[in-house]
C-alpha cells in the first residue's frame, strides 16, 4: 500500500514574485480565427432567435420579447399621503391588491378615497358592491363623483368574476374595487343541479369560494395586467380555529395570498390613542366655569403591510393615523 506523502507545491510557488506577477497579468493567447468563428456562431444563433420570436408573435396568442421592453408598472395613489408613503406610491396598476381587517376599521373608506383620487385624475373607476353597503352620502363626502362611478351589483360570485374579467379584457376601467371577498356567494351555494333547485343551509359546500377564487385568478391575471387596471379587493377578518389563541386571519384560500402583490391589514389601535374632543357637560365647576368632559370622536387606525412585492414598500411596516367618525382619515 502506497504511503501518502506531502502534496507537491504548485510550480508557480517556486518562481520569483516578479515572474509570477507577469504570468498572472498576461492574458491567455486566443487565436483570432477561433474568435471570429465564435462571433459568427453567436450572430447566427441571435438571428435565428429573432426569426423564431417574429414567427411566434405573428400568431397573436404568444407575446415573446426582450425583457428590457417591459415597462415599470404605474402606481395609483390612495389619496392619503401617509398611505402612499407606506406603500411607496400607492397601489399597483396591473395587479391585485387586498386590504382587510376587522369590522369598522376604515377599509371601505380607504377604497372610496382611492376611487375619488382616480376620478380626479380623469380615469374611470368601478365599485362592485357585494355587501350592498354603499353609502352615497359618505362617498360624496370623501370626494367620489357619484355620477361617473360605475356601480355594479351581482347575485353570484361567478357573475362578479366574469364582470371583472370582461371590464379588464375590454380595457374600459382603470380601478376596480370589490367589496368584499367574503361576501361573494358562488352559485353552487345557492342552487343545486341542472334544474337549479334552491339549496338549503344544511348542504355543505366546503371551500367552494376558495376554488372559485383560484379559477378567477388563473383567468383574470393576464387581462388585469394588459388593461393596467388596479384591482383592490376588500377582505373581512375571520378567526383562525387551528390555534390556541384567537388570531384574526384572511380567508379565501392560498390563491388569494399568492396572486395579491400588496396586502394591507387594518385594525383599531388602543383607545388611549383615539382622537378626543372637549365638550361641555352642562354643569358648572366650583369656580363657576362650565365643566368639560373628553369625548371620543374617532379611533386610532393602524395600517400594516402584511405582504409586499412592489418597490419602496417594506413588509412589516405600519402607520397609525387618526380616523374621525364624521370625516374619515385625517392626516
């Protein structure tokens, strides 16, 4: 059995330092003919690639091009400087965004302000009212032009999704607000079979909405991107039953999480941070002055970035803004 000896030193180690530096600096000698042949082969492949790209683009179904032709997606301002700063310029056009939270935390207010800002820029906005909760007086107070707002009501989730796809395919709207995701009712929940027999609440339709949302995103994503439409979906908070403590979560399936480029969560902050106002109680103090009391006139709205796949928007950041019952968010 051969014994292992010390490894041989590299030949460069035995040379003087000056000679080693010269050898390292000297580039390898490549024959000019080899370079010319390689350049000719690369040019032939590039010409052939361009020809294949032209043939594929002629079919009209496939769009193949170089990546430097892709434009940076535009932003649509929310209308609030604090939220625009948090998200790096607003929601993104050509993709879906979600804003969700518990009851009465200002989700619809933010969505209506987005619509008002869109209309001021001369663009068209649509509001899909699934919950039938649209208040024209509150919308007008936030700056929404109700005469130009496209108001949509549908009975089933499939009708809502087909309407959104149709609007994006025809490229006729710039912003679509869907209020809300959990309010969508698939047709399979309402009727059964070809005879469309009305279903009972006893019938189980587990995960039907999640399956429909998954199908919707597969069909709608290319049309939303082509139309450069900002789709904002409002979500309701649900309790996560799989944990030992009460944790609010956004239901709707994994497709909703994966296909949303921006997810904002809203909640109410501590009562101590809520805006208050001094009002007279009708009584008089010992010094003869009217007695005043502190009355809560709003709440502290917390907006948290839960997911971000857009530039200048850091996941995990959050802001606290005062929300007034009579005016909405006031910066």
